[in-house]
C-alpha cells in the first residue's frame, strides 16, 4: 500500500474525521455534484528519505489534503480534525507525519447543480515510512 493510501486509511479510522466526512475521502477530485464535507487527496511528490548517514530505507511523501465544506467554519473544523489525526502521527508503516503548510481557500462552484459555493482548507503533510 502506498504511503498516501496509508494516510487515507489513518483518516478513515480517526473518529473525529470520520464523524465529519464518513467515507467521503477521494483521490484528486470530488465527485460531481459533491456532498460536503469531504476530503480530496493528492500525492504531490515522493522520494527516498536520507539522513546524514545516507539512505534510510524509507520513502518520504508529500501528500496534499483538501478539506471541503459549505462554510468557512466547517472547512476549518475539518482541517483541525485532519491536523489532529495526522500531525505527529506514528503507526503501522508510517514512521513520521508532519504538517508542512496550510491555506484557506474560497471555492465558487461555477457550473454546479446549485451554483453554490464551498470553502477549502488545503494542507500538505510530509510522511515518511515504507510501502508494502
């Protein structure tokens, strides 16, 4: 299982995250029309992890998580739950998980069924571990 999929698995079993999104965690984009709140994830980059002693035998992955909701407060609440679930997490094949960045974004849903809006919290996590 890829490290990004391990991150998703972690989010799916976290009580606070799953209480908000259930199983609405999708690769790259949300289905149309979307049901909110929801999370989209993307692997941004991956490389072999190195220390001063050389290759560590681990992979380092940057995973972007987009936390969507109809309101700003809803997106922030979901972002807070995701951060709590992943920042500093160690378990299974994940050796290290650290938040790298976070941004709040307003998303007009032009062309959507209701021409509505959503808010998004975009977060990048650096995750080190192995893939099985």
